[in-house]
C-alpha cells in the first residue's frame, strides 16, 4: 500500500513563492513511471499542472510555464513543486499523483494553496 502525504501549502501574497512536497511511503519512487501535480480550484475540474517521468522529462501546463518547477528526490522518496511568481488564479487544492503502471496509481490528500493580498 502506498501513502502520499503533501505539505507546504498555505497563504501567500501575489508574487510570492511556495514549495510543495509529496512524501511517499510503501514503495520506492524510483520505480514510478510518472509523477504529477494536479490542482482543483472551487467549481472547476481537476487540472494537470506538471509531470515528471522516470527518465526525468518534465512537462507543464501553459499557465505555469516559467514559474513552476517539478522535481523528484528518489533518495528521500519525495516529489516537489516549486511555485514562484504566484498569482491569485493559482489558488487551488494541489494533489500529487504517482503512477507505477496501468491502474497502479495513487493520490495524496491535497494541500491548499491560497494566493491573496
């Protein structure tokens, strides 16, 4: 059984930064095929924000390119999302998702990010 625990969310002013973490227990990250960050704002569908593959290839939704950076530290079994130049429209609950294979995927519980002055 895999457990994912996110942390690092909070209230930040526009232009500020936060770093989200997703710590895993139960299986090793190095065996994951892809790891992702999603977010869901009130009244909106869950949106894929960033992804990183086992080979280290990263991808981002256009709205966060140049501002967010996804990374992984396999030795610590942890996934990160560095968020800079935050905007009010980045306000959402952020979730990590780790996939080890077909139908073998897990979600964290989510962490709230609020960008407001």
